[in-house]
């Protein structure tokens, strides 16, 4: 049975000087153990050409001062995270006869700088204790038991793991908690209904079903948030790093973006449940955010958190019994869905020719001079790539009005989804 975990970020507002001093010390102890574990793994690989297991790594580190200083509860999670790291398995596969280097520097976890540096490894802890609405961080040789008040919505959750980290020169403190999610069964979903999603900028999510229903999640508000952040970040960065206003700007911008993404995911999931959609297909490209689109477009496009959105959507799909699938989005914007152009599965070195073309921004012209929305055309091609829509259905849908889909403004009071109490 698949076990799903949800996460919530809690901002620690105005910690006392003693609390802040103890948290910084705890982060430094965590970083010291991280460095010791990295050195132990590296030495073991150099000597035996094999990676140590979790038990071997724990046994070798028990006698070191870094392990004894932070304690068993913290160290167990850090060592487990490093012993299961897939980057080290890539090293053994990457070795070739031509390469005489034992370790590839690009694939190695880097040693964190010494204690005077501001780069700190986050604190990890499994199954923390909760007492009267307070999260208890166990004591170490240098810090007492720390109490952090939890919001009432999470005070009675079964917390499986916590992740404490800081940023902006110890001005922003965040506690990430992970807790199990309850899987919701939706027996009314139709296995033949599929929703295709094409990701963009001004049109953040262009969604279309294999029945021809379509809507666009507006992305211009999110674009404005990112543009404003880049503008003021440049201004504050010129005056110096780590200012109070810069820390506040980063925190508030992250909250606004997270709120926008969560509401977008919630709206799409509610739409699928109401329309009995059983599967969601998202067009995805590994390097599609690295294209050269010009200075201004690169600034916006590279900041858009598509991976965060797709991950949140995938989790919500699994929670509500909706199938989730990612497919390569190569040539989906160029091929004509109505003309049934053949779409290559991946990027090919040869130049491809298609029936239709883009005449204006956002408007696609087919071979028969039919005008449709360019992103709707891309979403239909995403459905065609995964065989979610047949050619006869595509011909039948070509007679429908596909030029002006409904635009959804997520932050408006009329379309904003309601969130139940946790």
C-alpha cells in the first residue's frame, strides 16, 4: 500500500537570543557530523572501492567527537540520508577506462565550510516528541531541550520527520514537518476521461480534456510576483548581502509563490473530481527551462517553479485516486493536433515540418485555416502523445470553439478554491 506524506513549512517568528544561539549551535553540530560522514564514505571508497552500509558507517563514526556531540537521535537520520545517497552509486557507474580520477567532483556531496561560515547543514529528526502543542528537539552535549510551538492545525498530527534550516544570515528560520496523508477514494472517476496540461508563463497551466473541455490557469499574477522580486532583489543586493529587508523580501515572495501554486493545484484537482477525470498528463521537458529566450524572458522563465508545482500536483493526484503521468513535450507546440501531424517522441537532429504554424502570439493556424489557441493545441498534442485521445475524436473536436478558452484567475474570490480545516 502506498503511504503518502504531506509537508508544511512553519516560519519561526522572532526567536529569543537564547533560542537562536542554541539553534545555530545545533545546525553547526549537524554540519560537523555531515562532514565527518562524507570523509568516512570517501575514505572507505578509496580503500575498498565499495560504499559503506548504514551499519558500517554508524559503527565507524561512534567513536568520533562529532557523533558524540550531537547525539544518537540526530545522527541516525543524517547518516541514513548519506548512506542511501544515489549520487555515490552514480560514481561507480560513471568510471571509465579513460578516467583516472577516483571520484567525480560534480557528483560528490561537497564538504561544508568551517564553523565561522554561514553555510549550515539542516537539522534532520525522525519521530519527534510533541508535548502540549510544543515540538521537543532533543538535547545535545552543547544545547538543552528546545521547545517550538506548533500551529493548532498540526499540533495533533503524527509527525514523522522534521527539517530545520535557516537562510539570509540566520534571519529566516523555517521548520518543515512531514506527516502521513489520508488517501481519499473517489469511485465516481471515469477511467476514459483524461486531462492534458501544457505549462507556460502567462498561461501557467493550459488544461484540456479528451472530451474537449478546456480552461487556462492564469499565470500573469505569478509572473508579476517574480518580476517584482527580481527588481527589488537587484536593488537590495547592490547595498550588501543579507540585509533585513532582503530577508523579508525573500520570505514573503516564497510565501506568495507557494500560495499561488497550492491554489492552482487545488483548483485542478477539484475540477478533475467534479468532471470525473481519472488521469492527468503533464507535458514535461528536462531542459526546457534552459532555452535561450532573451534576457527578460529568461529571467522570468527560469524562476517559474514548475518542478515544485508538478511535485505538488502528483502528490494530490495520488491522495485523491487520480493517475498522474509525465510525457515529453517535444514538438507539441509546433505540430498541428487538428491536422493529426505525426509527433516525434523526443527531440530529433533532423528538422521537422508540420501542417500548421503560429501566425500571432498565442494563435495557431491549421492547414485548413482554422484558428485555435496555441496552448490548447499543445495540450491536445500532449494527450495524443500518450494515446489518450483518438484521431476520430480529435477530428470531431475540431469543430468546437478552441480559440478562446476560459481563463481562471486563481487569486480572485470567485474562483479561489476553499481549503478545509486540516
